[in-house]
C-alpha cells in the first residue's frame, strides 16, 4: 500500500491531496451513516497520517454543519508532514484525551492508528480505546480499527470496535483475517486515486475472479471418462460416513466417476449407502497400490475417517508414489490430503514433505488449526506469525497448496500466492462439513483444475452452498446445494466473459 502511495506521489499526486481525498471519503461515510441535522462527532486523531485524515474529516464535517470536537493523545500530535498541515488547517479547538466523552457524541471517528500498527496499544491510547469500547456510540474507523494489524488481523491488547471502516485504494488482509475481521464492521473501500497495484497480486480476496477462468465446465461433447475418476479412501466399519460425504461432494462438483475404496469390513455398510458412487474392496496399502496401477484414476482423496497411524501413513505414501506408467497425454495423479492423513504425520512434516516432493501430481492439504499445529509441531517457525504467514510458510515447506480452514480460510501456494475468504457461514461449523470440502476440491482436481484455483474454488462454493441452505445446515445438505451454487457461477461466468474482472487485491 505504501508502495502504491509512493507511485501515486511520484506520478504527480502529492500526499496532502491524497489525505484530503481520504478525509473526504470518511466525512462522506459519516453523512451516509447519520443523515439529518444537529449531529455531533468526536474525532480521535493519532500522531501519524491516520490522524491527519481525521483532521481533514473533522474540518469537512464542520463545514457541513456538524458539531465536532477533536482529541489528540499528545498536544504536539501530529507534528510533522501532511498530518501537521491537516492539523493546522483545522479551524477549531484541539482537546486532550481526558475531555473525550464518547457517550455524548452521535458518532466517533477513530483516526488514532492506521494499518501499519505493529505493537499493541498502551498507555493513553489504550485507555481511550477502552472508554470508546465501553460506550454504545457508532464508530467510523479510518483505514482500519486502531489496534488491528493490517497485514495480519492480529490484535495485541485492545482494538476499536468499528461500525464502519473506510479504507483507501484496496482492502488489507487485516480486514478479512480474524480477529481483525470482528472489529471492522462494514467495510468501504474508497478510490482516492492511488496508483495501480501489481498486475499479479500476491494476496487476494477469495472470490470468483481468482479462479473462474480455470473452472472446468463440462464440454458440450464430453463424456464421463474425460471428466476424470476420483478415488476416495474409506475408513473402517465404524468410520465410513466421512469418506462418503467426500465422495458425494466430488461427484456433485463434476468428477466423471467416483469410487470409494473400502476395507472389507465396511463394504456392506458403504454399499447400503451408495448409488452413483462406485465401490471397490481395498484392504490396506498393497490393495491401494494395485488399484492405482490403473492410470485413469487421476485423483485420490484421503484422510476423512481414515484413522491415525502407520497404515494411513503407508496409504499416503502409495497415493504419492512416483509414477513411471504415464502414457502420452495422461496427467499425473492429484492428491487431496485431509484430517487423519495429516494427523498421521504429526511432528513429522518432513516425511510428508519428502513424499509430496516425490510425486509429480498436484497436492492440496486442507487442515484446520488443530491439524496444522499437530502436523508442524516440530517446525516452530511455521507455527509463528499470522494465518497468512503460516499458510504460506507451510506451502513453501511442503511444496504443495495449503488450505488452512476457518471463517477466514486461507489458501496459499508455494510461490506465495494466497487468498483469504470473505467470512464463511457460521452453519459450516458442523460435523462432516470439512469432508465435503475435501470432496469438492478433489472433484475439481480430478477434472484437471490447477491446485491453487481448485482449492480456492472448492472453498468458495462450499461457503455459497452453505449460505444458500442457511440455518439448520448439516454436512449432507452441502453437496445438495451445489447445483444452485453452480448455476449462480455459470451466470457470473457469462457476465465475466462479457465484462472482464480483476481479482480484488489485498495489500
Ligand atoms: N496510500 C496511503 O497509504 C494513504 C494513507 N493515508 C493515511 O495514512 C495512514 C498511515 O499513516 P502512518 O504511516 O503515519 O501511520 P499511523 O497514522 O498509524 O501513525 C504511525 C505513528 O504512530 C506511532 N505508533 C504506531 N504504533 C503505535 C502504538 N502501538 N502506540 C503508540 N504509537 C504508535 C508510530 O511510531 C508513528 O509515529 C493510513 O492509515 C491512512 O489513514 C491517507 O492519508 C492517504 C493515502
Ligand atoms: K484507525
């Protein structure tokens, strides 16, 4: 973001002009939020340019008839640069923090600190923010709620709870990553004329613009063998449901064929629950190796309900085994590892990395936070940092795509590309929903979708399907909502082809 700012200034727009535009965007948002007359805004201005934006907004609101009181942390703040100029242009009194009474105001503007904050609020700033949190007054945050780290969403100590956040140029990761996401209220991204961002952004909001171009719509003249064949490995008798959920997900999202590889003891229970999904007896790694000698089986999904231990480790090794049997035109087999397939490598991520690096096919792993922490328990450097950092480091370490689940799911690839999801559905916090997600992504890999795009698309469609169903959702419902989600996607695909859209960069 600072880079975009520098480019804009280099291209002829000075910093003070940008600050005027930013302050105007904030003032406009306040007017939309509180239309009417006799409005009173209290504006908290910090020592940097965030505070400068606050002074500009304060002046514009005063010109528009608002009563405005401005408060700074220290009398000398802000003392340099554009922010000092904005302060000098403010025509009213400047108060200290002790005069700040949030409950007397109709609205508070939080212009204390911007997205570059790297340490927790302390002292006067902390006390001021705590007083604001204790009041019930609506808050408009400038750029990001003060106390939230814009690049990670992390909060050390207190952070402002905004009703609305106005940011500039593009959103920041901290607007979407938790806990920052919880603090920002509604988000408005204002175009203040910042320079163009990199043509290949590293961090993107996960929406259709990231992956729609790569979505594997079936060909008009296609047949099921062309759409690929997914193998889902089932657990034993008492643990078969998870694999069936994944298998149904893979079939719904368009895999041409799906076969459940089931141990003998679970065959009859699996058979009793399957119709379009096929069934094959597979008792352990040797049987799986024999099944996979058929090179048409081009994706394996394993982990859900599989059990933790040496057998699962061997099954993963078989699925990732190097291949010499590929004929011309055949693509290598992709692999989706989730749940027990990851927990079986707890504290031994190096072994999993060696297996992944030996395969020529695409690999996606889909851990939740607990599985991620167990897998990398011997790699403390990977466990440090924001969710975005951790996902990127894990992807680079393993050499595969990592999808780290949560309401702010992150998908990262080894080259550093990453997406953040825009809030899942709270109804997805239900048993088996992750198994369906494995199936969705596996089904897309089966159809040849590149791994990063497949993971992002699977996650997005999973959320859309859950939102379509709404309250009362259980995992079985998710694949059944996919047709409606795909119809929406198809309509959007047509619109995108006509209009052309760019991914939403998060800088
Ligand atoms: N393109 C851009 O980036 C633009 C940015 N603008 C504004 O500029 C802001 C960024 O300005 P700055 O870089 O000056 O950042 P801030 O306004 O957040 O201020 C940084 C100052 O606060 C101090 N500080 C940081 N963390 C602290 C803590 N925990 N406790 C006490 N003091 C702390 C720092 O030492 C520094 O002096 C943005 O948030 C935005 O509001 C706009 O004016 C227009 C364009
Ligand atoms: K702020």
